[in-house]
C-alpha cells in the first residue's frame, strides 16, 4: 500500500528558538504587518514569562485554553471559529502553543475558518472541503506527536474521531526544548509514553514498513534514554531527546498506524473524558497479549520512574458504559485492520473488548 502524506512544511528547532517566531510570522502578516494572528495558548501560561517572549501585536487575539479537563470537543471548535470570524473576519494565521490538545484545537480551528458548517460533519478521513489558513504548532510538552500528525482529534456528539487530511498538518512548527522544562513529572511521563506506545503499535501491525520503522526505532531508543538508561529522568538533555522522540514517533505512526491501545483509549476518553496520554498508559498496562515485549518494558519504565498507573478502575463501570466504549472503539476500523488484519471482524469479538476493559 502506498501513502503520499504531506509533512510539516517548516520546522525550527533548538533551545531558545521561540525567539524567532516574530520573523517567522512577519511575512504572513503582510507588508504593513497588519495581519491578525490568533494565539491559542494553554492557560498554564497565563502571567507566565513565556507570554512576554511572544510576538503578539495590538491587533492580535489571545485565547487561553483550559487543557486540564475534557479533550477538545467539536462544539468548542465551532464556538471558537464563530468568535474569531465575527470579530476579525479571516485572520492571517493561527498559532497553537501547548500540549497535544491545544495543538489539535489550533489545527481544527485553522481548517474550520474556511469550511462551512459544524466540525462534526468533518470527523473522518479527507472530509474537509477547503484548505485551512496558515497555522503554527509550538509544543510545550512532548509525546503526543500532534506537532507533526495529520489529525486533529475531537470528541463529537456520537464519536471521538479526528479531522484528518493533508491540510490538517501544521505549516510551521517551533521545537524549543526550553518550553518543556517545567512540565509536571507525571504529565512528562504520560505524554512521553504516548510516543513510546505510538512506536510499539506502528511497528508491530500489518501496515508497518521500513519508513515507519526507521523513525520508530530511533524514537524508541530516545525514549529508553529518557526513561531507562543511565542519566534518565527529567533534565535539559532529556528534554531535547523527548522532543525529537515525539516528532519521530508522530512520523512513524503517520506512515503506519496505531493499534489496540489507541482504539481502546478512544472509547475510554469518549465515555469518561479521560485524558488521552493517561488513558493510553492505563490501557497499555494490560495489553501483554498484544504487545508482550512493549508492555514489559513499559512496566519497567513505570517502576524506575516511580509513576502511578491506576488499576481496578473498571469495578465502578456500568455495563452500559462498557458497551458504549466498545461501540466507539469498534468503529475504528483502520486501527483494527493494522493491529489484527483485514479480517479483524472474524478474529475480534465484543466480548474480547469487554474483557480487556474489565482488566483495567
């Protein structure tokens, strides 16, 4: 199978490179620099020194995004789009500064500014009708791969599914390791494990290929250096390694696919609002049947870094909640085809999925 995916057009990388954002945006603002930029920023940075480093001009819009609750919703995207268009018309660009949720919101808003109707109708592959506006991704936590992926994952009224097309990909990303230095320890681990799980899944399924393996193997090596090997832990050197691991992990899954863990994670997040990276860790912890070596190494990372992964959470779930989670993950056919094969519906049963959820 051939894939002809679009990659990020431009990437600037290195400690302190956030200082170049002004010159990056200037050509997009126009000769008179009057073009409006929409800054969507994780609200962690309210009154933070980072804000003083951003090239925010008087005409720009700054919207702080609370990323600590539920994952991005289609209703949130639609409201932001309407707010921007009513006040500014079509802006010159959107800049997302934060973790995976904020970057997904920035990608989705950039698309919806030029596409009519609700974002609900565009959840899926290549459903977007028109190219979005210029958009920039600046991660302040590493692991999700959102900075390089062609998906903006959203939770809608009936499903959790991304706006996925070539136009979703950022036009520019800024990878500054200094920006992830203050990430809380648990979040640093959970998001980093998203990268690790991306690579384990992309490299063990039916769609794996030399291209995805090349990025995946290097990403896994970097994850081991950050979480297992001598000098492991949260420090400036490992911040750089994790930022590159996230980038490579995103490319590995782009040229392959994710699998069992992500499919189950979509169900858990949809029903309970569990944060994606945290949900992945809860689920991967019980997937020895599918990824024995990966889970073994994951548990070693958990122990060595003294991280808490909850267990026995399913005891409080109702059968209705479990069935809804199964509905959501069963619909992710592209993930199951990769993980199990084209005949996945003959090999997988709803009872199998229920048993997996009950292990959690």
